[in-house]
């Protein structure tokens, strides 16, 4: 069996690829919202910014890669803006399966 490769700091090409995909999805969403109305595009952009800052401020601070270059480059970025959190809290919250499902379906009795 092959040994899994791990990184202390991810290579730049992985970070670049991951961010290009994310930015591309954000731009597609922004374009769709803009087609609806320019105010919808602004609200969508604000929503994305709030989500990204929430991610790096609440989750990345507890990650092993805080202050390092993770697969998305956000661990390094998080260290520039926020204080280090508790690594034991990373992924500590458990979500019930029902909260993770996008579609809730009522089963017949």
C-alpha cells in the first residue's frame, strides 16, 4: 500500500488551484446574481465576504495549519488577522445527519 503524502506547508500550485476553483464558483454566483439585479450581486458579495471571514476567524484559528500554508492558504492568512485558538476545538462540534442533509424528506408511515 502506498504511503499517503502529507505537507507541513502545501505547495503553491495546490493553493493556487484550490483558490482558482473557489473564486471561479464565486464569480459564477456573482454573475447569476447580477443578472437578477445589481443589488442581489452586492448582497451576494457581502455574503461571501462574511462567510470567508467567519471561516478564517472561527475555524482556521483552531486548525493545525494556523500560521502555515494549508491547502487553501487560509491558515497563513488567518494568522495575519486573528489570534491562535485551541486546536482541540477544530472539528469538535458534531452535527446530526439531519442537519447535514440538504433535502429533508418526509417518509410515509
